[in-house]
C-alpha cells in the first residue's frame, strides 16, 4: 500500500515540474520577440533544452510505469 501512495505523490510532483518547465518555455518564447539576434539564439537554444527535458520526464514516467507493471507493482 505504501508504494502506491508514494507513486501517486511522485506523479503529482512530476506534473508540477512539467508545468513549470512549460511555463518557462512560454516565457522564453515571449522573450524572443523583442530580443536581439544573439539573445534570440540563446533563447532558442534554451527553448530546445526545456522541450528536451519535458520529453525526458514524460519518457521516464512511461518507462517507470512499464517497469512497475512488469514487477507486479502496478497501482490499482
């Protein structure tokens, strides 16, 4: 039972992190509008980094769920 509760709490925290990364990404995109060429380059790179991290979190969640299911620890 304890493992199921910890998985649920972890998922909530991971969702908050993902939401924060998405908000940061939106701010980066807004900042690009009035930025100079060099700043736009840096902000574009940051946008890509944030997207990579969002995808990495989603992939890790899927992998962890698959691992839990294979181990027979899938929460009800």
